[in-house]
């Protein structure tokens, strides 16, 4: 796990716990003041409030981490909006489980209105009080910039204008002559060429180095990014947005420096835990509830076409590692991994029972076992045969990036009509585009929507997913 993801995980965990404690504490405070039996009457509401607050509010920094250069800022309006939505969701859940009638309206209204105030007051207390109690937590740090361009100039202006906390910009290093740098080094000391950088850092106790991309390296950067698109490596880039066509790539921040996440998994830290827990719950329930159906299918296949009932084939899983995917066997012949040809419409290899199973995607049900084992996810990019992967990774840019997450039983591409037989390279390119879009924009609600949409499609469409 990279320094970025590990810091993000810890920051979100702390923020989630703090916000959840504030929400629940405020509820119990007003319940104690206004009501006579807060522990008994508000117990379920407090539990749901803690869980949902942790999940939904953890992305908001209650206190900026000690590696963030920004000054303390006001609470974002989106936090207030999310709190209102969260409150509405809690009231809906309480109504559905029949608990809302026992709540005091006075308690609920006061809780709704005062919780944002507690967010603000505790944030101010933490930001103002901790530096006085523990001065070593926020020391003054010295910084230099390496390579000057317009983006470096903006960074320097931001640092010098006071938008960074306790950061002193000493100057810049560049291999070009001062006359060639022009206005971008105005009022900034040019400390020397990059050959002198290491010595300067040691002699002057420099804490932070901002390395900007020199313009002459753009062509080389493009070549490297194309090469990395055929791997499952996590790739970050100190941006030159327009030059590389990465305007839509998601961004992360490290010490207030924007980095483009050219390829990264969204399932790190709490998000990864939540995604895995969701998969375990759904897969376990599906295997229990659908076990009579799966037993019936196995018996029908055994009687009509003999053994084996299950068909296992190698696929690429998370980070490109091979996994064995399970399906009910729907063909008379079982192809090897090196001799895979797609099933077509009216394919003579497909059995009569197999045709029905494929039409309703029932042949995929054994993959819930792959999900439970952690090899697959309920929702994610669909896995393809190894021979197809090797062919397409050489033809389609960023093809292997889809393996930054676990493959899924259904996915964003499938609910957009890209299902069944792959008819052309363009068809596969579209599927990869949707897979990358899913990875960049994943939310728990998106997974739920894809599952519901998939159920609707397979029972109203003859194509197999």
C-alpha cells in the first residue's frame, strides 16, 4: 500500500469515528435533557446513526492531517447537505422498523439543527487548541521547488500568500540560466542547478522538495504512461493535464500537491473493507437462498448431459493473478484454456438445458462461491479467458487497469448493453471504457443499482450476461 493510500485510510478512519461520536453524543445529550428513557428508546437509532455517519461523513476532514499544508478552512457546505440527507435516511430506517413513533419530535428537531454546530465548534477547538498544547505537531518546515514552470509559479505564489501552514519557501533549483526563466522566478531566489540540490538540502535542513515536470520531458512521460497502461501498477503523475490528455483522471493530494491517479484501485482502507463485507453478505445470502435452485440445476445437468456438472476455467483476477472461475457446464464439450472460442447464437455446442441457463445467466450462479472466497466481487469488470486477455491487452490501452479491482459477476459495462459475445475490438474497447469509469466513480449505491439493474435485464432479455 502506498504512502498516499495508507495516510488516506488512517485519516478517514479517524474522521469517521469523530463524526460518528459527535452525531451519537449529540443525540443522547438532547434525549437525556428532553426525554425520560433515552437509552431504551433511542438505542437502535444511535447504532444506525453511528454506522451511517462513519460511512458517509469520513471523507470530510474534521481536523487536517499533519502532512497537509492548507490553512484551516470552513466546513464545506456539502457536509451540511450530507448531514441532512443522513438525517432523512435515519428517519426512513426508523419508520421502516417501526421505531419512529416512540421518538420525541423536540429531540429530533434539536438534534438536526445543533449537530452541524457541534461539527464547527469541535473543529475549531481541535485546530486552535492542539497546536498550543502540542507545538511539535505543527512545526515550521523549509521547502524548495525543483524545475520552474507556470504550475510551479502558482505553487510558489500559494505558499508565499499564506495558504500553507508554517512552510517557508527558500527558493528554486533549475538547470536553465536565470535569463531563460524570465518572470516565473521573479522575487524567488534561484539557488542553483539540480547538481547542487542534495548538498543544499543537507546544509540548510530542507524538509520539503516540490519536483515539477520540466517541459522537455513531456514526450518521455507520454511513452512511460503508455507502457504502464499495460500493467496493474498504481501510477501517479505530477500533472501536466492538457499535454497528456488526463483532464478526466481523478486526483489525490499529497502536501497540497495535486497528483493524477492514472490507475489506482478505489478499494483501499475503509472502502475496501466495506466492499468486501458487502460481497460476503450478498454471496452468503445468495448461496443459502439459491441452494435449492442450484441443486436442481446440478441434477438436471447430471441427468441430461452427464458429468462434470461444473466448468472451471482460468481467468485473470485482482492485480492480474490467475483464478479458477466456476460455472455450470452448458456445452457438450469443455474447452481448454488455450483453445477458447466464444459461444455464438444457436451454437451447436450448447446443450438444451444449457441454452436456458445461459439465457437467464443461471450458469453464473456458482461464481458466488468465488466471491465468498475473495477471488471475485459481485460487481466489477467481467473476467475474460486468459487467451482473450493476452490478445486484448496488446491492442487496447489501459486494458489491464481493469484488473486493479476484483472481477465481478456483473458490471457497469454489462448493464449498458455490452454483454454476451464480444463481436469486435470496438466492442471490447467500449467494455473497457465502462470498466474504467466504474473504477473511477465507484460508490456503494452504484453497486446496488448495478445489481438491481442486472436482475431486471436477465429476466427481460434473452442475451446472457
